[in-house]
C-alpha cells in the first residue's frame, strides 16, 4: 500500500493525504495535492520512500510503502 504524506508545518510525514495500490496513482495524487517539483526514490530494507521536494530542495512531503513484514503468513 502506497501512502502519500504532506508536510504539516512540523513533520514531513505529517498529514496522510491518501492510500493507493500503485506507485503511479500515488505520484499523480502527490503532484496534485503537494505540488512538489522533484522526487527522489530510496529503497531501504523494509520500505520504499519517495521524497517530494521543492525546486530548492525543501521537503514538502513523502510517499511510503512497507515492503517486508507487513502481512502475516497463514499457519494452517
């Protein structure tokens, strides 16, 4: 699940804007709601993070997705 977050004046991951099943849909929503100019994609061990920045590099929001450990396996 891709989550779009907008800076709320205190935290970059402050206000949850929306949730999406695809990265493309999340980026479209972020472009409309956040109004960022640049994106930087980071892949970590358990998470994918797309930073949403202004032209001068000021953080405006973030798109996140948990990649591992988010669902429990069925035991029977």
